[in-house]
């Protein structure tokens, strides 16, 4: 690098954070304006101190006073969907139903004022180049979404974002924010563990957290070749395809044995071939499967022959039964017809008598009427009386001559009907016998059909078993397996090529990685001693940070410290022109993550010393906000660093103890419904 290049790069260094949270204001209401608390933050180190009450010995003081909520409110103002766990948000809404949080945030040198509701209101606002007071009074505002879009545009403008993360996900601003502001619940246990489900932050999830966290970091510090995400996506597709091919190949290789077992079981269970499950396939073996199949076929053919022998006499019996049915059926029909004719003759004879009775009744019904010829009642008319006597005489004569004949005919008809009934009983017995014979025949025919099916299927199944066995023994090629093996080899070759390309792309960044590693190493040495060194490694599974003591790993006690110092090394890189880090870092209570107090003090002192050096070189290009219940070193307890002190009750973030709304009806208890003693 020439002197001119160095000077140009030096002049391109940032002197201010790309994203700088200048002020956070809690409002009880914005109409009218009523403030709860106003918090200001500078560049460099900002410590939010949870004050310890020495008089409260019953509980662990310094906790539950709002430190984590400060971090969550900052994240909320930077675009996250929530500002705390559900119970906290419900408590805030209950205690401050009209509450808002406001922030003044500098983005690439331009101030933005933003307002987001904490209570029951829904609208959220933003306005550039304005103060919070003017935003509240303004009648023309922008949606908060415009501010978030501006954050994304500034931070990610020169970063490859499309399909950068695994699964083809796009790198988003909220991913970068996650890297710069871990959940306290994640306990700083791994570099890639940014968000914990218990925090209910509703942040976008990483498909493969370790890999995606490394990709995000490398994209932000210029260690990611734009071609690498494409290679990784292709590698994912190839590996998924390879796994499917392996599964198919496994199934295809197991298929011959599966079919052999299935066919043998079927021969034994469904076709009665003895020892079909275990009999060898060799034809020259006395107890081989071909011999067992032949024995079974011979038995089946014998059964078919016996059925044929039974069917011939059965057909003759059916023919005789059908013939014997003709005569009684014909006789029954004749008797039924004769009975019906006899009955019809009787009806004719009785019809004449019924007609005379009908005429007589008509005359009797008209007796009370006047005769139109004589003008007297019809019953007094001699002509009518004579006619009635005539009809009565005819009735007596007709009954004398007809009724005996009718009685005789009725007896004949009854005898004919009885004879027809006896013939019907005989017909039904013959039909039952005929039906039974037909059923027996049908059963035999169906059994013969089933036996013939077995006779046809057994040789085919035996041949199929022998074909599959030939494949198992290699005497016959398995085209499906060969095709899949070719696909498998091709996929493995493509994966090897993609992995080689990926390794080359990662190796190509080795020089830039060394520069970043030197930053991390310097941070480690300044925090600890020269006996320690920081190591940064990139691999296919992501990026790792390790603290080593000479040539050995320092142990689990330094895992948390490695994560914290990696965050700070990344933050310190934000002054470089090629780095797209927003220049803001939030650490929520890192001391509570089992960090040694002395090392904790040295970490904060190192961060402040680095900021002062940056100030002397032109300006502090980053902002580090850390919350703690452990007092920092005496040097950092000055007001310019420890900007906010929170305590219990009136000294807490919301200046009161938050509480949840009481339910409309009392919660049921174990003793509900019991009578008073």
C-alpha cells in the first residue's frame, strides 16, 4: 500500500457511528405531553447502572428495575416488533395506557425523531431532521416504516443481501441488529446465539444459526464474496438431492430381498407351499422351493380333478330337479285357472239376484214420493204395488233355482284351490332342492376357479423369486440401482466441486481475515495480558472466536469473554471504510453471565480507552451501551460514562413498580365452593 492509498483510506474512516442512539424518552402521554424519563447517550461507552440497595437484604437488589427494558426499548426504536416479554408489555399498557417511547437516532449523519406506542395506541411516527418535540407537534409525519427502511438502506446498501443466508433467505436489517444487541437470556454462551425464544423478541429466525451468524458477520465486515451465497445455496440443493438419492438407493438395494421375503411368505400363507419361507432355490435339491412348489401344484391339480368329478353328477341332479319341476308347475297353473273360472261363473249367477234386489230397493226408497201421473203417494199406487209383488216372486224363483248351483260351484272352486296349494308346496320343495344343488355347484366352480388361479400364480411367483434372487447374487443387473449409483457418484462429484469452490472463496478472504483477527487479538491482549491471544477461524459451519493462552485453549471460563470481545472487536472495526457495521453495540448485563469481576472491569476500561484514542484520532465512530448491576471501575463512574442510574421504586425506569391488571372475576381457588365452617 502506498502512502497516498494509506492517506486516502485514513480520510475515509468514520468519525461518527453510522447509527447513533442519541436520546430515549418515555412519555406517559403525548397529548398532553407528559414525560416519565429522558435518557441521553453519547458516542463511546455508555453504562446503565443498576444501583444496589444495601438496606434491602431480603431480595437481590439491582434487578427488575428496567436495565433490560432500556435495551429492549432501544431495539424497539430501531425496528423490533416488541419491547419486552408479554407480561411486561401488559403491565406497561395497564399502568400507562397512553404511553409512548420516543427516540432521536442519527442515521448516517442525519437525525431522525421516532415515536412508537407502548400503551393501547396503534400509530407510530417518524420524521427526519426534527426533534421529538417538533415530531409530537407536527401535522405531517412519516410512517415509522420509512425510518426502518432508511436504516436498512444505509447499513446494507453495499452489502450482498439477496439469498445470503441458508435456505435462500435475504439478509435483513433486523439480522444485523440481532448481531449488535444480544438477548440477555442467551447468556453470551455462543457467538451465534443472538436471540432466545424466552425473550419473545419476535425477531426473524436464522435457518442454521451458526452458519447464518457467520455469514451475516462476514457480509458486514467485507469478508463475504458475493458468489459465496450462491455456492452455498447450490451446495444445500446438492446435499438435499444427494440425501434423497441415498434414500432411494437404499430402498432399491433392499427391494430384491423385500420382494423375495414377501413372495415366499405369500406362497406359504396364501398358496400353501410348505417350507416356502426357508426352502433353498436350487432345483436339484430334494427339499428345494421348486420341488415344494411342484408338489403343491400336483396337489392343487388333484383337487381340481376331484371337483370336476363332483360336478358331472351334480349337473345331472340339477337337470332332473329342473325337469321334475315342470309337471307340478303346469298342474298348479291349470288348477288355479279352473278355480278362477268357477268363481267367475258363481259371480254371474249371483249378479241376477243382486240386480232384482237393487230394483226392489229403489222402489222402496221412492214410496214417500208423489206419482206424477196419479198425484198420489207412490206407495198407494196399485201399479207400483203390483210391480213389487212381481219382483218378490222373481227373487224367490231365482233364489230357488240359483243358490244350490252357487253353493255347488263354490265347493268345486275350494277343492281346486286346495289342490293348487298342494302343488305349490311340492313346487317349493323341488325349488329348494334345486337351489341347494345350484349352490353346491357354484361353490365347487368358485373353488375350482381359485385353485386354477393358484395353479397359474405359483409358477409365476416362483419365477419372480428366482429373478429377484438373480439380482441379489449379481447374476442379473439391477438397472434401477445402477442408475441411482451413477446419480450418487455425479452428486458427490458436484458436491466436492462446490466445496472446493467454497473453500477457495473462503481462503481468498484469508488476508482480510488476518486483519480482523489482529483486531480481535489486540482486544484480547489489552483486556487480559500479552500471554493471551485471540484467534478467528472461518469454516463451512460459520465463524469462531477463541482465546488461547500461549498455544492452549483457555477453557470454558473464557467462552463468555470471547463472545464479548468478539462483539467489541467487530464494533471497533466499524471505523473502516469497507466495513458496514452500524457502529452500535448493546450488551445487557454481561457480568451476570458468570464473568469474573476483575476481567469485567478491564473489559469496560479497555472499551473506554479505545474510544478515547479514537477521539484523539478524529472522532469516535461507534457507540457501546452496556447495562450492569456491578459497579464499573472508579475511573468509569464519571457522569459522562455512567449516564443512567436505576434503582428501586421511584428510581426505576418507569419511576414506579409496574403491576398487571386485576382480572374482572377472581381466579378460582382450590377451596371455592366449600361451605363456611
